[in-house]
C-alpha cells in the first residue's frame, strides 16, 4: 500500500499536486466559501490564490482584472480605474469579499474588498 502511494505521488502531475495544496490551504481558513459554490448576486467572502493579472481598457479607462482560484473554481476580481495594486501578483494568496456577478459563463466581483494573506 505504501509503495502504491509512493508511485502515485511520483507520477501525479504537478498541477494536480498544486491544486490539492491550494484546496487544503483554503479549507483551513475560516469564513471563506468555495468558488464552485458561489451564488449570483449574493455577497460572498472567498479565499484563493492570484492566477492572472491583466489591464483591460473599459469605456476608455483602465481596469485591473485579477483571476483568483481556490482549486475548486475561479472568479475574476475587477478593479475599475486601476492599473496596478501593490502586492497583487500571481501566486499571492488573499481574501476577496464582494457580490458575485455572472457574465458570459464566468464569475466576476467588481471592486471587491481584498485582504492580502502572508
């Protein structure tokens, strides 16, 4: 049995291992919901890791889109009028709190409250 687990650990893709670690980390935090359980137009507090950061022009003004994942799902936090936010970079873990707005098969939080985690 131990040999089987050892071989499984050696052959498992790195992405799967990273996702499992992220899910375990997010489960340990109190007060955070899973991203795959979010309901539209309801205030939610979630924890996750920044996957992507990009600047997107919206109506002639820049907005910062931050893709956050907790291993079970993904949400995009949109900060209007911002080109960057100090500390928000890929790999950084954080809490987001805001109202979830589904659009085009994706989930968005517009101008959410965020708390960077160590």
